[in-house]
């Protein structure tokens, strides 16, 4: 099952699902990095185009610095509801706490519309 099949009907969930769909599109045509260490490095290097992290990460301290770093560097940062769905969107068979878009590929306009 892919993330598109998991789509819920509430407007909040649809907005979050848009992020999952953008990540899936980037996976096909651009470049993403997975995991909080890689995401943090990309933000600090200035190569990040979009950051998404899961709200269900435990302990929260693992990802709590990401929105602060993104704000400092003026990088769009979105929280999603599920690390499992985030992993699926990136093509991983396991969950991931966070992902970063390095090269938007064909999803560049989609990323701009998320801002």
C-alpha cells in the first residue's frame, strides 16, 4: 500500500497528505535524504529545500531542533502525523523520523505551493 491509498478525508490530514505526495514525487525525480542526522546536516549546509518530520517520534528531543534550524535558514518545514507514512513516502520499508528534499526535481512547483 502506498501513501496515496492511505489518504484521509479531513482537511488537516489532506494538507499533511500533500506533503507525503510531494515527497513521493521527489523520490521519483529528485533527491531526498532520510534520518534526522542527514536532515540536520543538509539544513546546516544550506542544501535543504524542504524538511518534513513526524510528530509521533519518541523522544520528541530527536526532532525538536529541526523547526528552529529551518526558521533560522528560511527553509520550509512541515510536521506530519506519522513516521511510518513518512518512511513509506520515501520508499523505505521502515519508518523514518524526518526527511529533507535536496533536489526537488519535478516537484519544485509543488514545494512552492506548500509554503
